[in-house]
């Protein structure tokens, strides 16, 4: 009984002391509208000034911004009763356009939290030709340093483009372009006058590539640009097989994925344990099998696959790791396996477990 009374007295004392430490502050305003701001005139800042109207010093514990584009600053030392301090909000207008509405949340030895709001609208700076060609390679500038074609149907072709600008006062010549067999480019030589723009076409033949899935190829522009003669680019394509218009005979010759099992029960697991299981599969079809993606339904599950393409008759495994940290009770996680098997393009692997705290 004495122990309970002493505990209550200590708790009561702590509460009283904590209440005595609190203070009050008064702001001159809680909102500020910058109005219309030109991007090139940023960043813009405003100081929210306050006065300590309580009996104790005001101590700021933290100031949190609602986004990375807003940076806080504030009076670091304790502000005594009757004195003033500030919370500064700085908004970075770089690469911003349109209306904004952001907040700073202030926490300290006051009741609750204080939310300060800034708002306004950013008008973008006029774009220059250099903004449109940001990738710099010697005296030539490019819109991007890669060519992304997206999905390309097997036994088909697609075309991508390289957009370039000669930003030098001298004429530059692309003498030749080296490419793999399945990629062809605009005929060389290509002469680019000072301040002239050019477009290089990139012709991609998936028929000659003779492969499926994601493909990363390199092309090389060889120029007379002194000091930076060779300019390398990556061409990205995802070669897919469309079976929508295939006959029954063609479908019989397609790839086919077969798993030994698609469900695994780990049974009872201690919370925080990390366990693994391998799902074995085989391509029992007559064409190359491609696994496009293995996607888990939560961050507690991860997959490992040693490669993405499998010839007819080839076997492999998808290794799945389950982390039970923060889990409890019966759980079920899944892995979504996407393939080019026209009869089974999506397979779900299921993990079951009972997690014990």
C-alpha cells in the first residue's frame, strides 16, 4: 500500500513539474501568401515571429516541413518570457510550377502543436534551348542519353530517336555509328552546323534480336568532337510475345511454365524470424520462357531469381524470403509471377504462417 502511495506521489510530482515547464507564445500570424513568384527569383522566405507570453522560457523541440521543397529555420536558444523569436519557412521554387500550399509543424513546451502555412503560385522561368537539351557530351547536347522503346512485339520492329544540338561554334561531324546487328541508325556521316539541331533515328528489329524480355544494347556515336570523340547510348526494349491471334497449333508450340508447388506453409514461426523457401519450376513448352516480373504484395517478402529466360526443358527456382518482424497471428503473403506463357501468364505463389510473439 505504501508503495502504491509513493508511486502516486511521484507521478503527481512529475505531472506538476511538467505542467510548470509549459509556457505560452503568441504569433504575429500563422499564414503567409507569397502571391505569384517567378521561379528564377526563388527560393523565397518568410519569418513567422512570436512573443513568449507565458511564465517560462520557450524551447523548440522540432519543426517539421510538409515536403522537401520547404526548409525550416528557427531561433535555437531558449526564448525568455517577454522576448521574441522566429520560425523561418523557405520555399524552393526550382523546377516548380503552379500553386503550392505547405506547412511547418512546430513542437515545443507548449500545449499541442502549432501549424504555420505558406502558399503562393510559381510561374516557371522561360525555357532556353539548353533546358531542352540537358545531356552534355563534349560540344554536343542531347535531350536524353538513352533510347527507351518500351514493349516491342517479337518478330516486329520499332523506332526510337536521339535528339541533339551542336552548342559549339564549330561544325561537328558524326563519322559513323556502331550498333549491334539488330539495330540500325540514320546513315552517316551526319554533319551538324553550329547551333543546329538534328534527329537520329534508331531502328530496332526484334526479329533479328531473337530474344524475349528486357534488352539493353549500346550504340556508339564516333565523332570529330575533339576530346570527346565517342558518345555512348543505351537502347532499352522489352520484347514480348503476343499470342492473341495465334492458332491452336501455334499455342501448342508456345512456352509453358509448370511449378512443382505454388503454396508453402511455414507452420509456427517466432516473430522476427527470417525464413526461405524455393519454388521449383520448369519450362515444359516448346519455346523460350521469359519471366517478366516477380512482384511481392508487401515489403516483408523478397524474391531471388538467377535469370529471366529459360529454354524448353530447362528448370530453375524462385527463392522467396519471408521476414516476420512486426507480424503476429496467421499471415498470408503472395508473389505474383508474370510470364510469357499464353495459357498461364500470371502465377501466384502463396506463403502461409502462424507468427507467435
